[in-house]
C-alpha cells in the first residue's frame, strides 16, 4: 500500500506531441500532477542535461513515463555511429538514467510506477530498424531488471509496446500509400489512436495496477499475431 496520500506527480518525457501528449491529457483527467519538460529543459541526448534537470526538480516524482523516442531508419550498411548512439541514448540509456535518479525517492515514499514506452519492433522487426529494435529490446531487459529490484518497495515497472500509432513519427517514416498498405497487415484494419495507448499507460501508472510488474503489454490491433 502507498504511504502517500493526495495527488500523485508524474514525469512524462516527450510530452509535446503524439503518444506523450495523449498521456498528458489522460493523466490530467485522472487528477495527476504533471511534469512534462520540453526538449529545451531536458535534452535526453545529453547526460549532463538529464543530471542537471533531475537535480533541480525540487519535488518527488511518483510516476515516471519514459515516452520520448526516436526511430531514424537506416539499412545496416548505412547505419552511422551518430544514429546508433542517439537511438541507444534517447530510447534506452536516458530512461535508465531517469529511473535510477528517481527510484530512491519512490523507495522512500513506498510507492512508484514506471512505464517505458517500447514498440512492437522490440519483438518483431523490419529492414532498417536495427538501431531502434536494439534499443527497444534493451528497454525490455531494463524493465524486467528494474521490476525485480524495485518490487519490494511497491514500485511497479512495466513497458507498453504500441504497434502502428497515428503520430508524426509514423507519418515521417511512412508515405500515405505505405500507411494504406500497413493497415492491411493489421487485423483491426487501422492504426491506433494515441489515446488508445494512453489508456493502457494510465492503467499501469496508477493504483489500478497493483500487481503487474516486469511485463511488456502489446497494444497493436493484432499486428504481431499474424
Ligand atoms: N508512433 C508510433 O507508431 C509508435 C509505435 C511504437 C512505439 N512508439 C514509441 O512511442 C513513443 C512516442 O512516440 P510518438 O510517435 O508519439 O513520437 P513523436 O510524435 O515523434 O514525438 C517524440 C517525442 O519525443 C521527444 N524527443 C525526441 N528526441 C528528444 C530528445 N533528445 N530530448 C527530449 N525529448 C525528445 C520529442 O520532443 P520534440 O517535440 O522536442 O521533438 C517528442 O515529444 C516513442 O518512444 C516511440 O518509439 C511509437
């Protein structure tokens, strides 16, 4: 049981648009205080920016949503060092750094929820996705490792793996024609709305979830079943 009463506070990375914005809106309806730094305030590419941001937070964070992510598609032979380093830093190492920094206060308060936004490309993959798939698969390992270590403190750590969601990231990586083709690969015949991902995150991030930890919850309209 949580030792804290009253409103919980959530930190959401990448809350400016897409899935992150939908999570902000969903949490707002849930009555959760929201800390959603812009990239200017917290640049996940920079270790010093993360450390500086965390050290000046000045309030306990009960819920961490590691949502920000990048997916620069490059075939293996063309993957450059900058891309692989950025993919690992933003999608995997920054979530780890934030979780490591915020977990001690969650432990002290006897409550915490961490939700990492993964991807179906952590489970299956596609040409040009090596940096992204590597990072998102790593996030799965991190989710399980932290779940085991933090469970005794009532800190539950899970990951959500969206399939194709109708966001700028998806539109940037696929033409309209490609999106029509993708819909045919999804048993539900459509992309997800960001709000449908946010709903699952809201469950995992609140006290409604009291026993799920270390899991990857796939929200893909059946895409990975085929
Ligand atoms: N869209 C999909 O179909 C899909 C599917 C599976 C998984 N996902 C995952 O879901 C998450 C959100 O995706 P989305 O589609 O909503 O993405 P999006 O629309 O491209 O938004 C990405 C967010 O991440 C932030 N961000 C990027 N680089 C950053 C940096 N260096 N420092 C701080 N913030 C940074 C962006 O901030 P700015 O506004 O400053 O750019 C933006 O808020 C990602 O982890 C993605 O991998 C998405």
